[in-house]
C-alpha cells in the first residue's frame, strides 16, 4: 500500500469524516493556541541562549522554569496536528507545504536532541555566562530559523496554490506526490 493509498483509506474512515465535518475548526484553534504557547516559550529560551535577554539569569534556571511548559505545549500541539492530518489526510499528504513542514519539524527535533545530548550536558560550565558558548548560540539561532519556517509552511498549507487537482509543473507534481485520477482532488 502506498502512502497515498493509506491516506485515502484513512480519509474514508468514519473518524476522519466526522472530524473533518465536525470539530475541525476547534482542533485547528487548539493547534494554533498551543503553537503560540510553545513558540513563545521556545523563543524566550533561544533568546537567552543567544544572550539577547535574561542575561543575568542562569540558563539552567530558564530551562527549569520554561521547558516543562514548552514540552506540554509541544505535546498538545503534536496531538492536535495529528488530528488535523487525520481530518484531511490526502490533501495534507499531497501538500508541498505539509511535506516541507514535516522536514523542518524533523530538523528541529534533531537540533533539540543534539543540543540536549551535547552542549547542554555541560551547562554547569557556562550557566552563568551572559552569552552562551558558540554551539549553544548556534542551536538557539537554528531553532528560531526552523520554527519560523515551520510556522510559515504550516500557515501555507491552507492555501491551494499547489493542490494536485490544479495543473502543476512537473516539479510540483513530483514534490507533492500528485497522482492523476480521482484521489488527487480530495
């Protein structure tokens, strides 16, 4: 079964249909609100890593206070995002913006993993420094860039410029995974 066939099967399930025809806007609102919470807290932490704000507050203290809330926002954001995908799986699967967003999410996750398993393990050495070490600043800057790209691409999913039911260039057709036929317009 191909990814598109799986998404077509998913779209035809009663739960997907009910979600799409029912509380979709509510789920989307929860997704956006938790994105705001997550992103605001992540922004504060990243700006501390960059030495832009809270320079007198130890990095570990900022992490201790913000990261639990950041994780909670992220978990709810992922759950609501999965529900949004479940409500419109074929259109999401065939969206260039959705695919780009997923790649950026993976890169953001790798950035967090590398940061927390690397430079942050030695935070005691630089915790009180007004400006964190270069590797920590790089992780913070990369986080900011990736999250801007994630938010922008997520917002662009709503627009149908590159939908498969429209005539597209060969490159867009390839990147979006468009397949001629009745699946493309869903």
